[in-house]
C-alpha cells in the first residue's frame, strides 16, 4: 500500500477546525473584539426590520411609495422619510410582497443621508433579504457588498453573502466571508463551522483536480520508496534483485533497473525498464520490467501509466506471482480512487490464484483497518501472520487492530492483551519502527504521555531516518504539554531527516497557523503539495492552505470593502 503509518491522522474536519480556530487565539480576537460593536435595535433582529404598525400598500401606478396618511404636520427629514419607507418595505416583506418591498428599500436607500451608515447598511441588507427569497443571487451579493462597505463587521450581511457566493460558484469569496463569520461568532456556531468545512472541501477538490492534471513528476524520498517495496514482501521483482552491487557499467534494460534498485538510483529505473520493453527479450524480462515500472509509476503518481502496465500484466501473464502482485497493486490504486468494489474484486482474484501469498491478506487487512472495519481487519491480519510468522510489520499491525477492536467494543481485556502484545513485539522485532509508533499511540490514548514519549525515543533510536516518528513525537508534546515550540523543533528535525516528508510539512504548516504565522504556513503547505501521494492528499493540503489564505485576507483588509482575491 504505502509506508505511511496506519496510526489514524486527524480527520479532515478536525484539521480544518484547527486551521480556522488558530487565529482567534492571537490576532483575530483582537481584530474583531476591538471594533465598535453595533447596537442591536428592534429593527435589526431576526434578519429583516419589523414592519411599522400602520401597514399601507402602495398604489400600483405610483413610482414613489407613500404612507396612508398624506397629511404632514411637519416637514420630514430625509432620514425620517427613509425610515418610514424602510418600515413600509418591511411590511411588504412580511406579507410576501417582495417586489414591493424591494421598491420601498430602493427608494429608502436613495433618500437616506450617506452619513447615516448604520441605517443605510441595514437597508441594503434588507433588500438583499428580499432578493434572497426571489433567488436573485447576484443581486444578493451586490447588496451585501454595499452593506459591508458601510459596516464591515455586519454579521448578517456576511452570512447572507457567503451563502449566495457559494451558490453562484464564487467559492473563494464564500470562503473569505464564512471565515469572517467564524471569527465574529468566536467559532461557537456549528452551522457556520460546517459551512466552512463544506466550502473548503469544494475548494480542495476543485484545485486538486487541476493540480493533478499539471503536476510535475516528483520522486518521493528514498526512505519512502524502500518502505513501499517492503510492504510487498513477496514482490517477485524484489525477490530477484542482485544481492551485491556490481561494477559492470554495461548493464541494460531490466538488469540495469534492478541494479539501480540495489544502488538506490531510483530516477534511472523507469527509463531502464522502458528500454527493456522496447528491445527483444524474454517474456520474464519484459514482465519484470512492466511490474517494476508500474511500481515506479505509482510512486511518482503517474496513475494512468501504472494502471495500463498492471492491467496488461493481469490479462497476459502466466506467472501467478507476477499476476497476483499486479492485482494487489491495482487494488490499492482502486482503493485510493475510492472504487471499493473494484479493489475487493482484485483482492479476491489474487487470493484465488496465489492463496499462499501473505501480501494479499496483509494489504486487504490494512484497507479494512483504515476503513474502520476492525473485525475484518483482525481476521485478515491473522491470515497474513499465519502465512508469514516472521513479519514484525504484520504482527504489530495485527495487534494494533486488536487493540482498536477492544476499544470499540469497550472490552478492556482485549485492549490490554493487545497492548501487552505490542510491548512484546517491539522487543522481538526491534527494527520495526511502526511498532514503536503504534504502541506510543496506545499510551497516548490512555494519556500515559511519559510512556508514549519513552516509546517514541526508542523508535527514533531504532530508525534515525524515520521522519514520521519525529512528527508524531512533536504532536505528542502539543497534546501533552501544549508546547508549540518543542513540537515545531521536532518536526523541523523531521524535515532535516527527510526533506520529502509531506506529513512533516503539512503538520508544521498547521502549527504555524496556530502561531499566527500565516505567510509561513502557506509556504509550508506549498512545499507539502508536490509531495502528495494521492489526489485525496492533495485536496486535503489545498483545503488547509485555502483556510490559511482566507484568514490572511480577512485579517489584512476591511471585511466588506475588499475585492475578491484569487490565489
């Protein structure tokens, strides 16, 4: 599948919320709380001003809407006239006569002194409310914008505008507005938070689609590549690698590709495999070239090319080991694309043709575990460990699945047995770094932070090139002590260890948002993006980046008067 640990990361919504609530802890609260808060009058409750006690319908042929009593005892000021027209408009609104309400508000706007910004902003907001009922979405945006230029922190206008902007596809404006609303509400309104999450997901999906179509080919780190192939312990190409490095410079084709694997010259592999496929050679050599090339295509996110090579092998190879490995790798691609039925069909086919291959239940178990199908995961892990009893990786993942199953059932006996098993497993397999991370997660769940810290330290000592352990230890300090600086230093060390660790950049960026360093956060998200292993990962990163960018806009400009920004 991949070398990413199966420790559950924060859910999308939790990460989004973390991004959004970062600023109120610093600049955002000051920005909004120091602004003069408008007085809430009877006319400005419930989203539309209350109608006047005397309700008078206008004449159809009148361009100016007049109240019923035409006798004027004293000359009205423009503001008084505007107020009466507003109240008359409210009366029409309450009766469902929205076009007449709009006429009243329009005339009231024309009569209102420009110096009375509070009243004028209310008029624009009320007219926007009428347009809202009539589904005239662009006019809603225009009137709310006018209201916000007069009263930048007008919560109702911001709320109405983000909803309208979302409807007409002005998704960045919707995000900026909903971010401002979250700040004004102190993040206490779940409806607004859900809207922010929804809008960010739309932005992430749209921008990820564009990004994936134009992304450059980037090799992941050497550490990641080695871990990827280690997760397919019975890959027939890896089993056929030369045991030693040769000095022969005349190697070509698949022999050159295999030698490049041994020497960790991964950038040479695809070219060497293609050379083999374009030259006369044996079926075995060509099949090995196709399988190895497809793996490198997966690692460089050239998914169409990988699917083509894998499907060709599945349909043509007579070697069950080659065919089964191709089915497994294609199943993982289907899972990433959320084509679950196709993935399971490939797993089933692989199990039929190569029933003794432990990679099949192992990969399927990981899929079940990530999908929270814990009973199925435990069952598949047990099959894998029966077929491959010396695999430390399979054992620790099986024990962690059992622990999670015990927790889900509220069965402390199962959970404690699994926990003890993990403790024994890392002693038996000290060179399995995932064991340390999983056991540390178990301690962390129990808030036994000192043992979690000690376990992470053992893992770091066992695998000094593993950036993920450093990142997870940093997150431990955040949860345990709220120590942002210590967490940041550990994650920065992780980036030094593995400059291509996407998880480290993404996590550090989120911490920078918490610290109020939005520009640096965006820069870090930009570094994480090319390292995304899937479109879903790219979408996640782009959503987080968009949240940070929106806060930059909201906090650097007046709320209503800003122009729409494209990033």
